[in-house]
C-alpha cells in the first residue's frame, strides 16, 4: 500500500531569535539612548573638525618672450589751440533789488549764489558783504 502524506503534520523550521528579544524594556531603552548619544557625539566631532587648508599653489615659472624693440617714430608736434587768458566778466551790483547801484563786480560763481529774487536778481556775498 502506498503512503500518502498530508499537510496536517508538517512543522515549520524554528526561526533564529534575535539576541535582544529577551531583554527587559528598561534595558532596551538604555541601549537605544546609549546608541543615540554615541551617534550624536560622532556627528558633533565630524562637524567641529578643523577645516583643512588647501595646499599652496607652487610658484609658476615666468616665461619671457623677447622680440626686437620697435623703432619709435616721433610724430610732428602740432599746436591745435591756444589758450586765451581768462578775462573776468563784470556785472553791476545793487544794494538790494530796489536799492542803489554799488558798481561793477566780477561775475560770481554759481556756488557763491545764496538767494534769488525773480528772474533778474540773485544774492551773493562779495568781499565779505
């Protein structure tokens, strides 16, 4: 007679149990905390390592290529313009916009103008007054 095998009596092989499976909960917490502190300490040591300076660049050789000196050709000197001596322009000075004429004074620079009355009169200081 032929024997038949049924699946009722089959057993699974036993899986290897991890080593930390039988440890109590407080011991497991202490192991995890110790591992985290170790990882944080290593990360801090890596982050605070001094920066390594790059190696200095060696001095490069200087190559001089010399050629014949060019013969300078002197251009003839030409006088383009003659500077005329500056002749000051004179304007009439008044004591105030409706005052009497004081006489002719050199035209004041734009930076010396201190006030303005309309389009024709400006105030300036001349000889301290």
